[in-house]
RNA sequence: GGAGAGAUGGCAGAGUGGUCGAAUGCACUGGUCUUGAAAACCAGCAGGCCAGCAAUGGUCUCCAGGGUUCGAAUCCCUGUCUCUCCGCCA
């Protein structure tokens, strides 16, 4: 969330920003609530002062005094109640206000992103390419039917060499991240709702993507971003030796309510997957550079897998609440090709997201109360947080098998993974 | 699952009804001393909110939420977590 003081002082800028991001928040109501809250607080504080002074008297208080104090007490209680109401409403509104937007972020709808880089033209195969689902089913490495039987649709079993490939991808990602100074951490797959909200996810409401545990204050996490952020909740962390960098392994759960169409095929959009996620806590003046660093590491990982991809600067309306700026890497995938073109030998795929890195400034840190001690000002200040996908075991395998398939349906393993596997192809 | 003990500032740790937002030590910040550093000494040092240009003042917070009381870190209830013992178990 943003600092209420900042909103108070820059209401027009905030309204403008909400418009850019296509987010509907009633800033006027928010400001009015803030004002009402402050007014109540002033009255309340005055009464509290009377009470405190009244109770400082030594010796036995007189009956009149006791009577008066009780009256003040009752008034305070009433004011406290209305104060709490206002504050709750204010907090709710505040949670809806999205983060500020980076000056270079393209302003516009989802499709109005800016392509920053394309590594290579996707290789034109001289045969009819198959999508990953077809390939993996053929090799008996994936079982959606039994996944549906046991859990429900869009759940699956991973088998044999695909499990090994996934392990190899994970270890490959871990090694690169550790080389860059990231600490390996494996997180819980559940968290309190408060933590989810702090990360900017909404466990309640109709459009929620979150699985909730019945009768418990727990949700299944959609990403390790949530649990790593929560790891340092309500802490003052030491950033004197540089940023704190984690590479976190967790399962991810998403309800994916209302997602259909081409992108619901195979592994692209599933309810449960495993992900290796980078997460950084840093000082405010470091976050822009670190965001570039995270992107560079993601590119290093994808480069090693010899995948055609592009890097895009996500458009303002597609940033979500917490992100100030977001870069995605989109890999070329057969499955995203236009079905009408399917007969053509050179049937083309399309680009689909495989990683995403966001700079959230102090938006998440403010909600989670994570600070560092700034030596220059001798003050405790909110840290900046960033996250980025290292490896995700739903979409990485898609891009891998679709791009490295051979005419006979076998799959070539890129060199970078050879040290992690005892086979060089799947056939 | 049962029984007991506990949760206090960045950390350690006192405090069991008013003079306590809280001793003391460590850490941290500034200074004196020193060629420099260390040590020693002096001073400062929790956070949120509100009013104020500021100095400053007020208020809230001693795990969380309720309660008792003129007055709660301190007493009572509920919850969460931690530790010790017993039971059970991958």
C-alpha cells in the first residue's frame, strides 16, 4: 500500500495513476474517511488525556471523581468504536490503491506492452510440430486423466523422465542463482490470510485466485513470493552487507477461475505447480538496478536452455496492484499457434509468459512492516522488495519440449542440462 | 492429544496494580582522547498516529483480541506461538 500522507498530499497524481492502471478506487472517499478519522482521533486524544490526568491522583479518589472518570471512560469507548470503524474502512480503501508506476512503463491496455528485446527468430521447422501435451502424453510422462480423477481437472501427475527433467531444471536454476549470491530457501505452501494480503493478493472476494482452507485462517500460496516476503514480516533487517537475496522453492496453487481458451491447454494453466522464485529485500536506491539484474539472471537461465524468447515491459493496466514495473520473458511455444494455420508445415506458435520480474518499491514492505536501519538518516525506513521467476515447472517444460522436438517426436535436451541428467534426449 | 512454564525495545533481560514507554547490558549514532585504530569516557538512541513551519505537545502500543479497575506490562478470559515433560506418529 501507499503512504496515506503521500496520497493526502498528491491526490491528483494518485487519481491519474489509478486511471493509468485501469483501477477503480474512490480516492475522494478515501481522503474524506481519512479526514473524519483524524477528527475523531483529536477528540479521542483529548478525552484520553483527561482520563490519564484524572487517574494520576494519589490516595483514595472521591466518589465524585470516580463518577466523572467512569463517564469519561464511557465516552472514550464510544469514540474508539467509531475511530476503529473509520480506520478499518480507510485500510480497506488503501489496500485497493495500486502502486505508483515507473515513468518508462508503457501506458495502456494489456496488449500495449513494449518489446525490449528478442533473442532470435524462432527456428522454422520443416515438419509439423506438436504441442507439449501431445508430445508428453506420447512418451507417457504426463497424466491429466488420473489427475482429474483424484483431485479435479487441471491437476496432473508427472512421470518418469519428465520428473527427472523437472529436477534437472530446478537444480540448474538453483546453481545459477546461488552463483549470483542468492540463498536457497524452501517455504511453506500455506500462509495466513494477513500475509497473503500483505503481498498484495486478495484471498477473499469473487475474483480470488486463492484456495482457502476451510475453518482456518490459512490459504494455499500462489507463489513463494508470499512466503518469502512474510519471512521478514515485522522485522528490522540488516542491509549493511548488501541486499538480502533468496531463491525460494515452493509449490504454487491457483484456482484459475474463469480461464479458458487456447492458454488453458496442457500445462500452461494448471492449479498446482512447482516454482523456483527469486526474491530480494534492498535499500530504496538499489531497487531499479536490482530489477535489471533479476531480468539478466532470468535471461541467463533461459539462454542456457536455448529457447527463442522476447522480453517485454508490461503495460500499466497489466501490472497488478503491487508492481511498480514488471518485465516478462515470453518464450516461443507451439501450443500458442493459431489453430487455423495448423496445416502449414511452418505453422507458427506464439509467445507465452515463462518468467516475470517485478519491482514493488516499498509497497509490500509497508504492508508487511519490513524496515532497515538507514545509517545516513539514523532512521528505520521501509525496504524495497523485488521478485522474479527463476524456473517454473509448468511453463519451462512446455517451452523446452516444444522448441527442442524432432520430427519423430523425440526431444533433444539442451547442453546446459546435460550435467544434471543421465539422458540427452527423450524418445 | 494431556500437564506445566513463558512471550517486554535491534538483541539479551529486569519489572507482578499508580511515580513504567519501561532498569541494566550489548548493538547502533554523535563526540572527547589517539598519528590512525582499539579501549576508555561523555551524550543520544522503540514505533505508529494526531496537532504544529518548527521547537514541541498529545495519544496509542510491553504477542493478539476481549474483560475487571478511578487507574493494567502487572489481575481475569479466549486465541496464537515458544519451551519442558508425557503420549502418539511419518
